[in-house]
C-alpha cells in the first residue's frame, strides 16, 4: 500500500479498506439474493395461472428489484475503485478534478471517488460511474 502520497495515515486507510471490503461483500450478497429472488418469481409466474393484478404486482416488484441491482452494481464499482485508490495512495482525491474529497463525505460515503458536486453533475448528465 503506497501511503507516502496519501493524506491519511496507515491506520485510517486500513480501517477504510476493511469498511469498504465489508461493504463490497454486502453488495455482492445483495445482488446474488436479488437475482435469486427474481429467478424464483419468474419460475413461479411461469408455472401458475393468476389474476392480472398479481402479474402487475410481480412486474412492479421485479422492476424495483432490477433498479436496486443496477444501483448496487454502480455502488459496487465505486467501492472497487475506492479500494484501488487506497492501494494506489490516492484515496480521498477526486478522480474527476484531483481535488480533495472532504473527510465528512468519506465518513458518510467511504466509496466516494469524487466530490459531491462532481457526483451530482455526473448523475444529472447520466454519466454516473459504475
């Protein structure tokens, strides 16, 4: 781990690495669970006759689950990038501008790879990372 160029000490970076690793595993588990649940719902829908309302509810549920999977996938990409930034010694520095990411933001969102303003601009333009 290259911490010479990092603005954080080794113990802080190790704590963040562990936090991000746990988050990565939780996101992976959530994605697998969602995929399994989706497959189960689809299998049930293929094997049973049902009311129109039941189908609409299942479609809504599947749509919501798919949206969560996409969101989790993007977040997982940011987690992976943040872990790489720890290894590179650039954790806490924006990928977009090279500016420091405020400590408060990193406490709330340890996978932050850009400033809040940069993230908002990216999301508005449809170019969110991940």
